[in-house]
């Protein structure tokens, strides 16, 4: 039981951290202010919304699976699978990981972009 709780906490932290910034690479990301929210077009925002919805579903599925696992290796396998699926969700939406991360960062600081995203949903 203790392993399950520990694994659940780790996965929760990992998945929650990866939702807004899926695949941080070793390369430096440009600052969020490098691309103003106005330059993110509606098509990109729709792609982001599609990816975000898929990522949210994947997180829920991973958490449900993890709640039934007591083995640390199984928990790590679930984490790995979830991360890979989330990356796939981004690329399948038509966005690059960098563009997804840029939009996610912009959403944290731009009420205008948040409103545009909500209007699409």
C-alpha cells in the first residue's frame, strides 16, 4: 500500500507537471514572451486544445491504472507509457512539442489567450 501511495504521488506530480510542458528538452526553450499571444493563430490554439484534451484523458487513465498497482516497476512502466502517449497526442494534433510548450507557457501569463482557448472549447 505504501508503494502504491508513493508511486501515485510521483505519477501525479509527473503528469501534472508535464501537462503544460510535455517534453522539456535539454535545449533551452525560448522565453514565453518570445512569441506574443496574438501571434498564436486560431488553428494552433485549436491544435493545442485537441492535444490538451487528449493529455487530460491520458492522465486520468494513467492515474486509474496506477491506483491499482503496487509494484514500483509497473508504476514506472505506466509513467513511461503515459509520457509517450502524451507526446504522441501533441504531435498527432499537428503541433511540435516546442509549439505546444510555447502555447502552454503563454497561457500561464496571458488572460487574452486563456479567453481565446476557452472560446474554442
